[in-house]
C-alpha cells in the first residue's frame, strides 16, 4: 500500500495510490461506509497503526464492489493531484544517520572517518518539502549545496529500549529523503544542524510505502541522478548499521514515537565527493529512485 498526502482544488487529503490513480480516503469512507473516522493528516493515520491499514483494506475491497460511477467521486487520476510530502509537518526534527555507507565515509575524508558507532544529527521540520517542489538554492547563504539520496523510515508505534530483533515491528513504512546539505555551513559551524536545516532542503516522498511492500529494507537499490547523470548507485545491504540496529540504538533511553522519521544515510557519489566538487546550482534537477517507493524529483531554484 502506498499512501500520500495530496492536494486537489485547494483541498488537502490522505490518499491511497493505486497505479496511476489515487483514492481520497476520507471521501471514500464517507461515501462507502457513511463514516468520518480517518484523520486529517497522515501522521495521525500512522499513529493508528495496523487499525488504519485494515480499515483502508476494507475501503478498497468495498470500492471494488461498487460501479465506476460511484468510485469516480473519490478516485482521481494521479496526474490531477499535487503530491505534498507524505508528512509535511513532522512533529519533531527528522533524525538523520551520518556516514552509514563505508564508501561515502571514505569520500568525505578517509578510512579513519568510518564510524564505529552510529552518527546522529537532525534536520528541522521547516526544511521539509514534497515531490516536485523546489529546493531553495539559498544564494548569499551557501555556495556549496549538495544532494544526498536516502531511504527514510517512518516509525509506526511508540517504543523505548527496543531490541534489534523486534525493531522492524515498530516501523510503519518507508519513504525517500534528499538530505540536501550546505557543505560550507557544515564546515564553518563545526556541526551539522545549520547546514542541514535550511528551509526547503529536505525533499520527502513521493509516497509513504507500508512495510508490507518491503520485506527487507536491507535489500533496496538507491540511485540519484542530477540532470539525468547517475551520481549515486548504492544498495541498502551496504549500510554499516542496519535499520533494525538504528532503531535499537536510537531507542536506548530515548522514546521513539509514531510518526518519527529516520533518514538512514546516503551512499557514495555526493557532490562533495567529486574532484572538483559537483555542487547543486539553480535549475539542476535531482531524481532519487528507490523501488518500490518510487522516484522523488525536485529542481533547485
């Protein structure tokens, strides 16, 4: 199941993506069940966990029994809607894992930079934008804007001190994040937060894919293209710390809540890793593909 936060005729709704169509879940529920229980935001739906997923499955089954005339009132062509970030306004900072691929750690320094323990930093919620929205080049603020294609995990239920063996049970689903980074600010301030948190530098989407579609998050290909040129070609099996290990470590003494987002690190091939560097400029197009999540596309303005 692929979920989305979408907009049509100035109305924002929670949608279920079905090939080239999208079901407006609130309208479908009202039409088919005469109920209004589906929350207004996807983060609230995530908090309901499997109860929400089961309810959506019932809606799909029931809609398939109805004729096309009735379904037309709540199922739209996907091309007609604007996709927002699946979680446009995270309740907390996006949790990010640094240098989680060996080759990326080396391209950012040397083998001495390969971490022994998970590196953690965050991006401000105000940095989040959606698929096809524009990344702000922040002229006058940075001259070294970089891309980082990443698999992102969305936590589905609250937990603390979660053992690795149970960690994936706490996952609701997966999306894509472009951890856009101002490398000069990162270097100047000797930490990551400012360089990672400029407005409109955290593209997310296009969908939030339920974990039932991804049997093993360590078996996914990650590709990033800039203006059609393949820059990053990695695989999540090459992560230094797996998704389950991240959840175990992060939850030691710190509560992870439903709706929390974890960006799991980027493979080698970032702009800073080239000689000379290939930073982003106005007009550049960045496309990040992780199947079965899809492709997250954004231009720099």
